C-alpha cells in the first residue's frame, strides 16, 4: 500500500477513534446526569458475565454458585451444579424491544437501549436479544423512566447466560407433566442442540417455584374452609352488588362478637386457658343456633344461584365445608378462625403443582400463566395474589 494512502487511512482511523471517544464521554455525562451512573449496555450487547445489565437480571440466588453441593427441596438427594450451559451457534434468534406504552411515554424521548441476550422459548428454543428502552424527559427536567424489567433468571452453572421466563415456564410445564429433568435435558439437546444439565434445569425450576410459592400459599390459605375466608367471599359478593349477602355477613359478625365477648370475660377472670374454655362453652350454645340458621339459608338459596357467581361460590363453599366450619362449636380449644395468610409453605415444588391444578380448574394454560405471572411478580408493585388468577369459568 502506498505510504500516503496508508497515512490517510491512519488519520481517518485516529479521527474516528477520537470522535467515538468524545461521543462516549457525552453519553456517559448524560447518563450520569439522568440516572446517577453510567447505564450498562449503552454501547454494545453484553457478551459475558460481567456485562449483564444488573438491573435487568434477576438477582443471583446465594444458593447457587459456579460449583456447589447442597440438598434439593423435592428430595434428600445431593446435587452438584458445575456443568456449563452450551448454546449452539446456529440456534434460531429473535429480538424483543421493550418500550413504554404511548400513555406513559408522552413527553419522553428514548436516549438508549439496554441490551441482553437470553435463552427463551418461542415455538422452538431461541437466542433472544432483549432491548429495553431508556427514556429522558423532553422538558429538560432530567426526569427519566424505563420500560418494565423482564423476568430473567441467571445461569445456575455460573455462566453469563440469562434465561427468559418463557424458557423456565417451558421446563416447569414438562416437569409437572411427569417428565424427569434428565429427560427434559435430553429433549432440549435433541431438538435444539442446547446442552444444559438436569441439575441446572432443576435449579431454574426451583427458582420459579420459590418466586411463585407466596402466590400459591396465599391461594391455598384463602380457599381453606375457615370463617375468615368465608367472610371474604361474601364481602366480594357484596362488592359486586349482591344484597343477599347482608344476612350472611351479619351471621358471621354475630359469631365473631360472641367469641370476642368470651375472650374479654376470660381476661377479666384472669386469662387462664380454663377461663377461656369455660366462657367459650357458655357462648357457643348461642353460636350453634346462629350457625344452624346460617347453613340452612345457604342450602335454601344455593339452587337458585349461578354457581359461577361470587355469591354462588360462597354459598357452595359454605355448604361443602359445613362440618369443618362447625368444628369450633364443639371444641373450646379451637378458634373461630384459624386461617393465617402469613403461614410459610415449606415445599415450593408442591405449590407449583397447586398452581397448575388451579389453572386447569380455571381453563388456563399453565405455561402461559406462569410466564405471565413471573413477569408480573418481578415488577416493583406486583398485583395481589388473588388477582393473578382469572375468575372461574
């Protein structure tokens, strides 16, 4: 190459490098002014572990490291997570752009996109590029916003991969259908060339189970045959405008008042368990009369109600669980209400099965529901558990 031509190219390259450096400084300055730090992924798609956007990723669990031995939740068998995940180079790819809806992005301009590569499921397994829009206010106030963070799970083997909630829901659905993690691993390798160990798959499903367990626990507690849960069901029917609920709510309130009256009298007498039991026996004669009339009215009105309406569900629940709901009348050691929404659930895998059963009952495809719910639970203000399931058909 002639020396003058080489010098010209060197000058162009040097000028380009200086221009890029100046541009990066400007972007860094704007990012610090808007976000208080240099946002990751402003220049390139992350290629490794250190480049994964920290506020996009689900926090890495302390249970999983590059090499760890522990105890599985579903059995007493030990496990060892160290096999790296291999994603074939010819895996199909797609791109998802996360942006705010027009109603929330008015007056905002996109200044950059955070990018991350994840393993996801479309119809086959794909390598997905997620581009998350970052916004700054057009009025110069410095106010900033960003598209919602997706639900992503880190590589259990300690690599830099991320797994989309769709992939985790895909594996979880197969596992709950009775397929072993080894079989799922072999199927993924055969169908897409993805090499991921059964222990890594188990850890991904466990992460999903632990995320979803509080939802399932709340669902289980709210469906227990308990007077507090029954009152909530009638309250829901009343909120829907059903005036017939008033007499049932008055009956439950009368039972609660009698129980409170017995507790107050027992405390005045010294508060010993024997005092409480004696006072409960005294008031529960009246409680039995109220409960008897309560269940009689439930049986009278139930045939005329739409079984899928809130009132129909409450009446059916009361009739089906009359024996359990009446147990407190004959044992002074029992409280009127025993449901505790804060009761911890020890087995997250069992809770996943509860959610799958609930989805089947409500005519919902479990994998789709799990994918959508994992994303909702990763938002700053997730909806309450009772709103995460659609109403009964």
